[in-house]
């Protein structure tokens, strides 16, 4: 059953944060079948939250053209998620109206 009341009327809803589900990690330079296999599950989750009017945040790993010269590029010398490229975009199935984006310059685990 859907409850499509406005966010204000229901108070603060839940927040879904989808981490770095970008083309390069799924079908691009760092993609693999495991990543592709989870897309339908993530898509179902996003739809569930979107239908309730909850807050959906999509993070994007974001690098510039000089990626290979950065500390991450030295550890992982595979160019990926270059700002503005196709590979940097969120997997199309996961984008919904009113979702928000957070661009982050590096992986936390490399700090
Ligand atoms: Zn990266």
C-alpha cells in the first residue's frame, strides 16, 4: 500500500544513501558482474523510498583528468569516474526525480 502524503505532513522520513553506483563501477572500467547483479535490488530499494517520498541521496566518486597523478591514482591506476563523463554518471536505472547528489573527491578507505 502506498502512502503518498507530502513529506511535511509525515514528518521527517527515512533517508536512503546509495554509495557510488556509477557506470564505471558497474559497466565501466571498474565494473563487474557482481556489481551489475545488485542493480535490480538497489533499484527496488530506491523505488520503495521514492514511492514514500523519502530522501534519496546518491554519492558519486569524483575525479578530475589528473586522476592518475593523485594518491588514489597511484594505488589504483585505473582511470574512473572523471567528473562529467559517462562513467561518472549514476547508473540510469537508479536515478529518480528529486534525488540528491553528493560528489566526493576520494574513497574514505584511502585516506
Ligand atoms: Zn575513485
